């Protein structure tokens, strides 16, 4: 395919691959009791952030989602934000 006058070739940009913070730092533990560490993985509306956005690996995402669900059941975390 020919490029006309004044048209340039598109540049491709590569995004840096996200690393799982739990794989990088082995001292971090996923616990349903630790609200401060779990709150980074939920949105303002109370939804769990998917792993393609958060960058966690599949193994830790499964542990993370079960910890968030446990924390919701024993009322450490809200299921959803109440609208007033």
C-alpha cells in the first residue's frame, strides 16, 4: 500500500508489562483481615478490579478475590457504596 504525500508511518508504542506486587515482594501477604491492603483492589463503587488492570498474576488474583469476598461477609468491607 502506498503512502501519499505528507503521510507518515505509524509508530508503535509498547507498554511496560505490569508485575504482580505479591510475586515481586514475597513478604506481602493476602489476608481478609487487612482492609488497608485490600482497598487498593476495589473501586469506589465496591467492585473488584480485574487483573489486567491491577497487574496481579492469576494465582494471587484468585486469593485476592476470595479475601475480599470473605471481608465483605464478615463486614470488614462493604458490598457496595450506599447512594444518598
